[in-house]
C-alpha cells in the first residue's frame, strides 16, 4: 500500500520553498499554483524560489565552524521560524532532491538552530516543533517503481531524517510521477490539485 498523501488541516502562515534550479519549470508552476490559491483564500503565504537566491551551497566547515549566512539565508530562516506550515516543491533527481535544495538544508538546518545535540546522549532537542509540512515532488519514474524499488529513499530522507528530526510533524507527501511522458491534461490536473491544497492551507 502506498503512503497516504493527504493532510487535512488549516494553517495561517504558509511558506512555500521551491527547489528546482531551472526557472520556468513545472515545479515552479506547481508552487505558484499553491501560493496563488493560498493567498486568494486568506492565508498569509510566502514563496521562495531557491534559484533566485544567491548563496554558497557548500557547508564548508561542517559543524565545526559556522559559515556565516548570506542575507538571503538570514531572511529565509526568519520566514521558516514564522511559518506554521512549510511546503517543499522539488523534482526527484537520482532518487533524491537537487543539490540546490540539499545545500539550502545543509546551510540552514544547523545545530542550535533547527535542533540541538544533547551531551552524552543519543537524544536531541527539536527546535521546529509546532510546524507541519508537505513534500511535493515530481519524478520521471512511476510512483510504484520509486516506492517498491528505491523505497522512496529521497522522500524518506527529507521527511524522516530532516523535517521530523527537527520536530516538524506531520509531514505529508504529494507525488506527481512519470511527468516526462505525461500529457498536458495530467499536468494541468496537477496544477489544479496544488491550487486545491493551497486553498485549503494543506
């Protein structure tokens, strides 16, 4: 049985983070459809297209020495802190997210910011509790293939090892699969679905 991709709830402040590095992509259209509908239905919505931000993707010193944030990352972190509901839209490439989005997480979701290790303990503090999220990803593979053969590795990494690790829960998933071979009718329905999710604040 495939994982449920529906989440029911209403959120007042929504941040959409779009991680496809190519302007004009289908992911960008999906994110814009969600954003427009959310705003039209009274939600305080904000959208970040990561391709428009200028920042170093590389966490050069790991966690040993903090790499100073660029102004755009400072602003992005403030928006994440303010949001109740986060929506991440990105393409699945090589079974996971693009380097642009991965670098965004590497630079922002730091110890002392998104979580904190406990001394001499296997446990940690989660600093992003109280927020919910939705993962929206496109892929060229059929949904069933990614699930049964790749075990949704990229989705699991983001959902479990990143967002839930930092306290964000629940995290729901919406997948638009086989997009490379889809007809325009399917792509248009995808935009309609995103608009419906945005209108509901989901």
